[in-house]
């Protein structure tokens, strides 16, 4: 490596070179010794390639691998023929109220996975020798960043390796854009053409020199020294039983495993640690997506690995020839205009760049640069970025692994996969799939909806609803279809594992989680209980729904709050109206409860004469809801009680104007009072005292909430409104306008057009004159720019 650094540093580097060469030959890669150390970069196909050669030549009796030693029981599952990488070991550890999780992924070409597979093929033992995740957290002071931030999601972390001053200097000298390009050039493309001992020497040199950029205090704080001490102990134990031991670890640790250190560390043993095998995805394993170790473009390097397995002489070129036709097809599917000539030119450019950059073959970075040049027409921008973005998608991959059936398989994960299979949901890739459900037409679609709602409630991030009825917020309940987007990943599986504390099936877990949430609710808040009852029904949790119904019945009898009772009534009404959709066959008890809540709410109307100002809007909406519900009811006594309560409320002199408008409009619609009463009260506001005049808009707002058609039958109100606005002072007008504008938002576009005609007739003009802006927007904008220019000019002359 000395030939790539500055000439003035050659003497120092030559000394290091001699030490490294001697150290590797004697201590690291000496096939005649009892222990052979093989330094790797995690998920490097070149490292895996030379590791297989080493295993073949050295014939070890046991292979020791950097990985949490508490997960050795997972190895048979990982090496099962039915396991298809990418897969991962999931670790979860709880300390007090805090929970920490991490992943230990394996790709098809990960050196650790190759070592495990080769050990099984040769029928020799393999074992992980690193600290367990929980011990690693507890043995460090404050758990370091792992515990303080809980941000590191991967067990291995190469940021110290890639971020060392040595690597940064090397990238600058070799004119590589980043560490990954440097690695690919030196170790992947050139590395597969070297002898294994030379490759190992180069990897060790690069890792050793990177390590020397950090002092012992930093290494100790990061947890490297305590981990290496633990691994040294495991190696010493193996030396008592085996004559040939192969140790496979990250190259950053190789020197630490061999050097003699007298410092001892106290390792904290932990018991409450959950360890499961789980699927993983290409996207999550990709370094560019936040994974802290390994290499980018996971699928690309897997294709290189497969080419190496087939003994291809130019594996990188072979991979490029595979991806370029795929890129053409994918771009055409997206509607991009591309030709075969573009792909041919890109391949030619890739080979030319490889020669210019002194590489035996063009790698991922040459492929990107050549596609950028050949496929991008014109200047590179967001509009022309599709070829590069699509290539990145292809090189990353969207596949998902598969774990062999096993006794450690978490029941809830298995149930989720079985449900997806029975509902014909595609979970074999990480692509975002769409599912449109005909809720009223197909039973299987209703079951799929229940499953989606359960998964969403458990917080798995498996699915999101794009369109459809929002039962919890009483929106769009008239829609008959639901549209969901869903995607399966290891993150979904991890969330399912975390939810397994609630139950072994998706429905069971959702039911127990919901039951725990309901326990925390105050008994007198019936509307909250009713909301969760509706949610339980939507999720298809029949047994829990029955228990929640009884809780709602008890809560209603303790609830004395008008708004809470109205919300409860609205929720129960949804259940009753959608009984066919929700599969409710016995509704007699529900009907009786609706009746009971209705009477409780209605009898509390008279108490709303002096409400909280912040609750006015909600009170108006709930009074309208009770009116609409009373219209659906056949019993005359229920309507009579409702109207009597409203008349009593109307006698309250302190009743806010908005509620007065709502009550008067409802009573007029019920034919309890004459419609002229609306106009009489409106004029009382319009032509009353200045304070009353300011409440006109609020009164009309209340009227329009219930009876906006009133304005079309009482045209004189428009003249009165015009007269009032004309008489208002400017400041009072500014105070009234927002409420007045809000009042007219209840009108539909067609109704606004009809009102425009009436206003135009009032002023004896055309509708266009009424609706068009007084000043053209462009004129106003030009005037503003001119005004600004004049101000700036005046400022230069100190005139303002």
C-alpha cells in the first residue's frame, strides 16, 4: 500500500510494511499454527471468496466467528437448506423501562454466513464468540451510545473503520470519492485476483492502520477492548480442545485478538435477552439505507458472488451485462425513452473508465458513471434522474429472505405469514403493494380489512390505508371500498416479535393490547370506551367486543357529560347502521343502548345554556346530530322530548348567538315555531345595539349549520345583511368578516352560484361583476413590485 501515499512518508510506511508483513506471516495467517485469524469486512464477497479458499487449504477442526455467543443455538437454523438469505438474528434486551434492539444480518456472500455453511458441509463445529448484546450494553459505562441513544441497529458497526484519518487520506490520494469506492477498487476488483495470503495481508494492513488512528481510551469507550477480551477467552477455551482453529472476525479486531493485554474486564451477565431468527431484506442490509456496517448495493455484490461461485473470469463485467438489460426494461416500464444503443454505450464507457482508473474491471461506480453519461439526456436534474435512481433500485434489490421452520419461530410471526398467504397478500418482496377491498361485496375482503386494521393497531408499519371509511373519526363512512398499501420487511417482523408479549396470534395480540389500553380509561368517559368498542369490531375481535359492550353500558350510566354522551351515541349509531358490514346478527341490546344514550343526551340539552366558549362548535355539531337522529326515529315522544328541551334552552337569555341560531333552525324544521322567527331574531342582531350587531355572523353561522336553505326562501335577509354591513364601522367590519365567511362555507358551489345571482339582482348587476375580483391579480402584483422599487429608490436618496 506504500505506493499510494505521499513520498515523504515512505520511510515510515516501509517500516510499518515490514512489521505488518512479518506479523501476518507469523501470527495472523500462518497455516502451520494452531490458530489462524482471517480478517474480513462484513458482507464482502472478496473476503468470502478467499475465506472459502482458506477453509479448503487449512482444514480447520472448528470455526470461531465474531457474533454474540448467546445465539449459537440459532446456527442450525441459519445453515438449514430451507433458509434463504438475507436473514438476521434479532436481539432484544430490556433494562428497566427501556428496550433495546439490534440485528445481526447474513447475506448469501457474508463471510460469517459462508463460514457457517462451510462448517456444516464439512461437519465441523462453528461458534460465535463475541459478547451477547445485553452483556455488551451492561458491561460498558452507561452502555455508551448504544444505550444512551439506542440508535445502532446493527450488531457490527464499521464507522470507526471507514472514518479513520488513514482511510480519509488514502481516499484522497487514490482519488476515490468515498471509502466504499476505495474498498471496491483495492479489495473487491483487485482482491479476487490476488493470492489469499496477499489478500489477507492487505486487509489486515488496512484495518491495523485504521485502528492505530484511535487511542486505547477511544477503543475502550466504544466497547472494542472488552469484546476482544471476551473473544480471546473463547479462543483460549477452544485451544484446549482443538488443534486447528480458524477465527473469522472483522479486520478491525484481528490485531486486538492477538496482542497481549493484561487489563481485565468485568462482564455483566444478563438473562432477559430475546433472540430470534428472522427474515431480512436487501434494502435494510444496504449500507446507504442507514445500516452501519457492510457494503452498499447488496444485490449487485450478490450477483458478483454468484459469478465467482461459477468461476467467471470477469465477475463484475458479467454482473453489469445482467443489470443493463434490466435497467432498459425497468425504464421503459416507467415510460422513459431509452434504446438498446444506450445500454451498449454504457457498457463500453464502463470498460473505458475501468482502464482509465487502473482497474481490472469496471465495478459499481463505473457502472453508475457510465449510465449517468449514456442514459441522461441533457443536464442532470430531478427530471432526468430516473436512470440513476432506477439503477440504484436494481443494484440494491427488493427481495426478502426466508427462515426455515423451527422451534424458535415466533407464533405471531408465523400466524401473520399464514394470514397473508390465505388472504393472497404478496410478502415475498419489499415492494409496496396495493390492495383494494370491496367491503360490502366479499367476505374475504372484510377479513383482509380486519387483518390490516389489526396490523396497523399493533404498530407494525406493515400497512397504511390510503382511502376508505375512517370509522374512528366518523369520516367518509359512506365509502364502500378500502385501498391499502402494504409491504413486509424485517422491521415488520421485529415489531411483531415485540407484540408477541400480547399473544401468539395477530388477533389475539391486538385484543390483549386493546384490553390493556381500555383498563387505563376513566369509567365515566363512555365516548372513549365506545370508540375502542368500534375499533374492536372493525378488527373483528368478537370476544373482546362483547366485554367492551358491557363496559360501555356501565360507563354510560355514570357519564353525565353532554358532549361525551353525544359522541358515544354517534359511535353506537355507526355500529347499528353498519351491522351488516360488521357482521352483527344480534342487535337488540345495541338498539336498546342507543335508545338509552339518546334519552340521556337529550335530557341534558337544557343544561347547555352557558357553555365553555371552546366547546361551542362541537355543541352546535352535536345538536345537529341529535336533530338528524330524531328525524330517523318513529316515536313521537322522542321528538317531543327533544323539542321541549330545545325550547327550554332557547328561553335562556345568555345563550350564545351561534347556539341560538342552531336551536331556532332546528325548531323551525320541526315546525315547532314559524320560520319567520329566524328572520326576526336575525334582524334583532343586525339592527340592535352595536354589541348585538357584532354577533350577527355567529347567529347566521348557527342557522346555516342546520338550515342553509333558509337563505333561498327569505331573500329580504340579504338586503338586511347588506344594510348592516354598510352601517358597520371599519374596525367592526374586520371583526365580523371572518365569522361571516366561515358561515358561508357550509354552502355548496352550486348554492354559492345561486346566492351570487340573488346578490347580483340586489345590486342590479351581473353575476360576473359580483364574483370577479375588483382588481386583477397581475395588476395588483405589478403595483406591489413598483411600490417596492420606489421605496428602495427613495431609501437610496434618504427620502424615507
